[in-house]
């Protein structure tokens, strides 16, 4: 048997990559130091995987920003606005594509960013034009292979497959069929595979997660022609699928002329019998039986049973064992966690521990269960502990959920009747301006939070410090001339973690960081049990902010679907049930905010789209319970209370009816990077409520001009009536500096003034 891995987290156990990147962008370190840190991380992670017992270690999964952007660089796909003249794509050009700006080179609009399938990882969308030419633009992959060879790492190069890379790209300019570019792209893939073979690669992993989605007939045919062409490469190809079952694409995937096939038996549970029936006798089969996207320990007995069935059918010599997908989506090492209690700790496995699970399963199959009996016994005890723990189930939560009625899911009146009541109460102008919620998290704010958590700062002193920060933020917003204010969220470390820390059923780590994009890392909570709210979570901060101004201040909450999708969720009950529990807890907070006199409440659902099943046939079920959860949280308020929601960096065009069903009075969305592309959907769908299409790309340090924002809003007004448009940034401002935020928001307010005076 072969034990292998599909990918490993690259940020470092202590987020070393994050801090090095940000120091480089600030000009505090040079290129050589950043590159050196990258080599150190790669070496550490490769040795870790080899020493854990893996027979093949992925190389090429490391990235200084994003693996999809790496492939765009590899294929020489650089949008014209970046001025590339050919040759090796240097580091700063790479970062300008990612961020719009780098220590050297002219700023330009950053590439669009969206979610990698149904994960919370963001990738940079490849931009393709008709007649796109491909050529090798980066040698980083080959350099990393050489590094691995020097270290005697049993390497397996990893590439995104050609069809998946094309599938997630976008056409720019005049519409055209992306498949028309496939032949040219395959020439470069062929060149890459030849070079890898020349470096001694025996196996190359080609990731094709597009195969777990419904594919048009032309794309299925393209898979056949592409892999028929690639079979001449002098390497063995492992076709890797994950994030779901192959279903109707199984026959296609099985018959493609590759040396091996990897399937996900976590998210694609139940597909093994069909896979075994269709697998050709010459292929190896890699089974992803260790969950690469969640933090629970593997049920080793169940995994062994699955592997045994496969081994009996095809023989151990054709069987590989692996995680279900790349371990990019889980934290690095559970051993760093010193504050989790022993019971919960025993239920968990992070990336490093999952490597050992893979090795253990291999040894159990090769040497017999008795060879690893101690580890198997430990696994059984952990599973039994989790099943029977009293901390998981709370009868009161189940009783309350059972009492939810359809009336609780409906606002008292339709939007058309609510609108005049809200306008009269809020006294807002045409094109009202607001922000999404957070303001810059300065070093002083973070220091105060750390001091409070560590016990060096009393609660009284901490509250006073946060109140001072909120007062400054409110004053600044009044100076800018914004119409609806926020309190700035200085007390919040993260939009999910902050709420989870105050809800029953959530647990938190200290080092459980996961990369979201670039240097941005999140620390997802772990939902291990029934969820409830012991006490108000935001009321004191929001009411303090509202007491400082006559302008309306939004209450700011993270929505139930986002709290669910951005957490590691319990797997012992349906996700819909967990989401409804969270929604009930948030409903209590919404009603408390309203009772405290808050006139507008924003319930962010940034992750609604990413939870959408990859197959359209399952969309309806998900959207029904997701929308119900939002409405359960939001619908208890009076008509004159305005409910906002926010969504960012996802493709919403195909779920607009469901978004409308949420019945939020105002929705704010990301649109600036895509030049209002999202709003094209409104030609075919009349969105009934108010909308704020973002005009300030906060994920880029570039300063938006008044003219640029006015132009974007005029594009929006071609789709949405002006009286229902808001002017706002794409997302929260916590990652930006005040030096960037202040001129941008002044320009935003000025843009709104221009729009009001010109009436477009």
C-alpha cells in the first residue's frame, strides 16, 4: 500500500508565512528573506510528512499567496493591465495581481477573488481573453521539486488539472468558449509534465474537483480529449477528485487514461462500491478516508472496514490511503493546544495528527490490526466518549427548536409596507452611505484585547478602552458625513470567533489557524454540542455607540449560516439542525438590540453561497433551511426596524431568488473587483428590496477615486432603481489602515453627493 497526502497547510503552525508576507509588503524585509522563510516552511512540512510515514509527499502545494494564482503565473496568464512583457513573472508582479499593489511596480486593479468550490478558501480568478496565448511564466514549481530532491523527500508534484483550472477561470472582453483555449493550455501542461519527468517525478497529482459537479456534455468530452493527449507524458498521473462523489461522472473519471484515481469517501461517502465496479484493472485507487476539511478524529475501525473491502477487491498493491482532500482546510498541529480540556482534545485531529491516522491505517492493513492495537483502542475510547458526553446534548435547546412556528419566520408586513416606516424613522437621503461594520484593528486595540484575555487588564479598564475607541470611530464617521454609522467592532477579534465565544456549544483553540486567502488567516470555532445564548453579546457596545450620535447606528451580528459555515461543525446531526439552533440564539440578540432602541440591525451572511452544495440538484434543500435560519434570526422585529445583511466574494447570480426570500430590507454585496458584473443578473431578476453594491475594494490597498465610485454606481443604477441603492465598501475595514480608510471613505461620501446632485 501507499500512504500519501494531497496537500498541507502552508501558513506555518504560528502563522510565520502571514507575518513574513505582511512585513515584506510594508517594506520591512526584502525579497530574499521572504523567499528564505518560504523554503524553511516547505522543508519543515515535507520532513514532517515524510517522518509521519508517508510514501509520497506533495510538492507544489505551497504558495506565497494562492495556488490558483500560481498556476496562472505558471501558464503565463497575466492580464494586460499589469504590463507583463514576458519572461519570469517576478514576485512583485505576482503580488500586484493578488493585491493590486506591491513594493515595486505600478498599482493596478487586483484580480477578482472568489471561493474555492464550497470552502472558505478564496482564490484569484484567472482572467482569460479570446485567443489567449499560454507559455511558461514561472519556474517556482520546478525549483521546489529540486529543493525536495536535495532533502531526499519522496515527492509527488501537485497541479490543478487543466479542465478544473479552465472551469474556474473567467472570460474577459467579448464572450467566448473557454474550451477553445484547451489545446494551447495542454501544450504547456505537456511541457510541465515533461520537465517534471526530467526531474525524476514518477507520479504527478492532477486535481480535478470539477468532476464532482454537473458538467455540460462539451466539458465531459473535453476531459476525454485532454487526458488522451496527456497520457503520452512520461509520468504516471493520479487523477484527484474531492469535495463530493463522482456520481454520473464516475464512468468518465474511471476510464480516463490515468494511472490512478483518488476519490473522496468523506464527502462522497457511499460511492466506493460503484467505484470498485468501474475501476479498470490497471489503475491504482486512492481512498480519501481521513477528513481533510473537519477536525474530528477519524473512526479508524470504520475506515479500516472500508479499506479492507477495497483491498479484497483490488489487492493492497493497487490501494492507496490518503486524506479526503488537501489538509489546507484544517489547522496545523493539535499538540500546540494547551488550553482545551482533555475530553474535547481527545475528539480532535489537526493536519499533523491526520497524517499519523493515514500512516496508522496503512500499517493496520499491511501488518494486521494487532500491530496498532493501542492506537485503535485509543480511537474507540475517544469515539465512545464523544457519543456519551453530557456536554453535547441540552434538552432545553431541542424543546425550544421544536416549538418554532411558521409565524416566527415571517416579518409582520411585506417590504413595500415596511419601507416608508423605516425611511421616516431613519431620515436617510437618496444614495445613503454606510460601511459594512468593522474599522481598522490597530496595534493598540489588539494589545488591549490581549491584555484583557491574559488578565493584565481589568474588565473595567478594557470596557473603558473599547468605549474610547468606539467614540473615536463614531466621531470620524460623522466627520466623513456617513449616513448610517457602525461602532467599528474594536472588541471583536473575528466575526465568527467573537460570537462563538459567547455561545454554549462552541469551543476555541489558540493555534487553530486556517488560511482564508493570502496572509489572511481565520481561527474557526469548533461546534461540538447544542447551541444556545446565555446572555446578550453585543448590546452594551451598540447602545454605547448609539448614545454618542443622533444618526442611526447599526447593530452588527454574524448570521447563523455564516457562523455554521465558518466553523468546524459537529458531524453527529444534520447541519440544518445546528444552524437552526444558532438562529434561535441570534433571534434573542436581535430582539434585545431592538428593545434597546437600535433602529437598524445587520446580520451578515457572508458564507451563504459557499455552503451551497456543489450539485444543483441539492441546492433547493440547502437554500430552504439556510433561508429559514436567517428568517428565524431576523423576523421577530417590528416593521420600522431595518434589517441589513452582507455577502462578499461569491457568485450570487444563480441564487438571487433565494437571497430575495431572506427578505432583508437592505443587502450589501461585493461588486467592485468584478466591475459590477454581479448586477448583470438583475436584468433577468427584479430584486425587490434595497441593495448596496460595493464600490470600494477593501482587499486592495489601492485608493478608489470619486470618479471610479460614481462610475460603478451609475452601472448599478442601470439595474436597480436609484431610490433603492446604497453606497458602501465591499466588506469590513478591519484589515486596512486608517491612512487608507479615511481618504477612501471621504471619496465614497463625495461620490454619493455627486450622485444626488446629478440624479445620475
